């Protein structure tokens, strides 16, 4: 039995609250159980210097965790003078995930920055951030469309992410912190609504995992991503 008393293929309760920030062009508070991430999408009429004059836009992301998002206070990275390697890895992953489903040429020479701030962590912060970031980005692009800046929302697909793991020999979907810290194997799957892969991250913590175990986790991930995409569609309908 899982600590949360969920079935092996059962996700935590997932919710999206849109428009939670007054000033952001798009925003969303996403909850995967007790993991809560505040996402804000900001339109900027500027581009990185290396993109200027190419006739296309850019989508990038930043990620952070508030000091008391965890059981003990985490030092703000700004006081350390630079983001940690984990932070850099996650924000690059979020940015890549979003760019795969945006038609950057139709965006024009503009940049959208998506800020993902973890306000409460209980495992799966990067998967929740990616899934909620799609909502905030969608609403930012919708904001642009209603103001005549875009003829249509230039999204090619949905994108969402979910974790899976092997705990005591059992494949499980959407790990919370208690499971993630005890997993012999943990994986993160980032996929599009049409079933394409954006990124797979898999790590054996104790013993190597088998192809059969990977396929079992992949089957769980496909089910979880399908559920998340359905919830995204409901949220923006």
C-alpha cells in the first residue's frame, strides 16, 4: 500500500487555478496533491541578442523554490550569488518543453518568460511546473490574441509531465516525496498531448532497472499524461 493509499496507477489530485496574478499576462496555480507551484507567463517585447532579426520569437523559463516550501528552510539562491545546478537543469527543461509545442515564427519577435515558483513541495515539482506552465502560456497567448497581437494562439499541442518509479519492486505513478525518497528507480516523463516524447529522465538509485520495468513505467506515464492533458483541456475550455 502506498503511503497516500493510492493505487499504483493512481495520480494525486490535480487542479489548475487560472488568472491568480493580477499583472501577469497568464498565470496559474497548479497543484499535484500537496505540491503547489505558482506559474506566471510574461510577454516581453524583446529578444536575446542572438535571435534578433530572425523573424521568430522565444519562450524561456525560470524556476525557484520558496524558502519554506520544504520541511526545513532552504536558503534563497539569490543570497548564494547564483542558481544551483538543479535549478538550472529544471528551468532549462521547462523552457525546452514549452518551445516544442509553440510555433515560434507565428509568435513574432517577442519573448515569453514563464516563472515557476514552488510554494509547497511534496515531490514532482518539475512535473507540476511543466504541466501548469502550459496553462499560463496558453493564457498569455490568448491575452495577445484578444488584443490583436496574434491572429490565433500559436500552440501546436499540449505538453505535460509526470513522474514514475519502482518502489519495493512495484511500478508507481506520480510519486510524492515519501515515495520519491525511497524509490529504487525514479523517472520523469515529458510528453505532448499527441503522445510525442519531449524528454525522459530515468535514474536507478539502488539497482539497475530492467527493460520490462521501464516499459511498465512508460505505460503508467502515458496514462498519467493523458489524464493531465484532459484536465488542461477542461481548464482552458
